[in-house]
């Protein structure tokens, strides 16, 4: 008896559903980057916070390398900067590359891996699922901040519920 | 053989873990409300957005009634306003009451319920887990916006990673 199939209905969420959820968020964040006037992406902020481009670089440094680390077991390094040359298209390209990497490595994460305890980037200890949820939560958190930047610039952000 | 116990390790996340995750977020949102100067909670906003108190009322109208509906099967109504009398303490009390309700009703959600399709509040169709994730994501999204309000007021928000 394949208990995994039998019990699928008793799981809160299965791995493919979590990936779909994550991809939905990545798509929304991409549309949020795209909604920014190019210069504001790199020079606008509120209350001494980072620009949205800087937040996006943080996100790029976390989810894809973190999921690759979870999938392969090879240590990842936290790297939050790259030479985007103040071009929106370069950020979008990096975003697409990260999304493709997540999709490539995700299927290598074995079901039992999610409840294992790891130290992400050599420093963030927790269960694999907790790490992945953190990646997603952190993206939602900063994207929500990007929405305020957009609103204060008179730009309508993408609909939050559309994925 | 109790397959549920056997397969616990192969689940992305079990129900108690999702509750713990949700409670961690609720605690952080509570600290975010508490960080606001009382008047700013009710009269401050950026870019024509809602005040943080209005966003909190939206959240109060969603998670606790939504989880009660999921647990009991009894239809919930979307109710996003209550008479807070512009008092921070009234918002905090309502928040605590909602958190207690979530904790009360959560154990009534049967494991197989998470993959059932429902229409939350009579209008949001999706699987139970998708609805619950939406409640959490929406809270993170608006709380992130509250962080920008706080920063623009010169107030340090609570640490995002502390739950």
C-alpha cells in the first residue's frame, strides 16, 4: 500500500502545492517590480528604508539559493548584491532566473526533507519547511512595503489576490 | 498501522505546525499595533491608503471568523468594522480575542479538511489550506505596510524574524 498517496488527503499541503503557492507569490512580486517607474525602483524610499530594488536584491539572495541548498545539501552563501546597473530589466531578468532555479531544484526535495532541521546559509537554524515559509513570508513582507512606495508615487499596485 | 503517525515525517507541515506558524505571525502583528503612537494608528496613512487601524479591522474580520467557519462548517459573514473608539487598547483586546478564538477552533479542523474545497465567507472559493494561507499572507502584507508607516513616523518596528 502506498501510504503517501492514501494520506495525501490528510496532509495540510503537499510539496507541489507549496511550490505552486510560492510561484504565485513570485509572479505577483514580478508584477510589483514591473509596476515601478524605473528611476523610483532605484532611488525612492520612505522613512530611511531601503529602495525597492535593494529589497528585491535581498529576496534574490534568499529564496533561490536557499531552495537550491535545501535540495542539494550543498552550503549556500548569502549574497545580496549584483550589478543591476539601475535597469529594471536587469532586475526582472534576475527575478526570472531565480524563479527558474526554484522550479529546477524543487523536485529534488524529498518529502521527508521538509521536517528535517537545517542551518540555512550556515546560520538560520530551523526545519526545512520553516525556512521555506520564511522565504515566502519575507517576500510578502517586503512586497507589501513596495505597495506603499507605489501608492505614495500615485501608482496602482497589482491586485494582491491575483496569483 | 497508524499511517498518519508513520507519515508525519513525509508531510510538508502538520496542522499543529501551521497553527504555531500562524500564532507566531499574530504575536508579531500584535507588537506592530502596540508600536504605533495611539493617534497615528487611527489618523495616519500614506498615499491615500487606509490607516493601520483600518487594515487591522480587515484582518480581524478574516482570520478568526474564517477559521471558525472552516472548523464548524457554519457560514461566516465578512464584518470588517467594530466600534474601537479610537483606542489602541480596544484594538489590542479585539486582537487577543481573535487569537484566542483561533486557538479554540483550530483543533476541530480534521486533517482531511485541509484539502477540501470550500467557499469562505460565501464567496472565496479554494481549498481550506489555500484559504488559511491567504489569511496569513494578507496579514503579513498589511503588517509590512504598517512597518512603512512606523518608519516614516520615526518609530522602529518590531523585528520581523522574531515570532
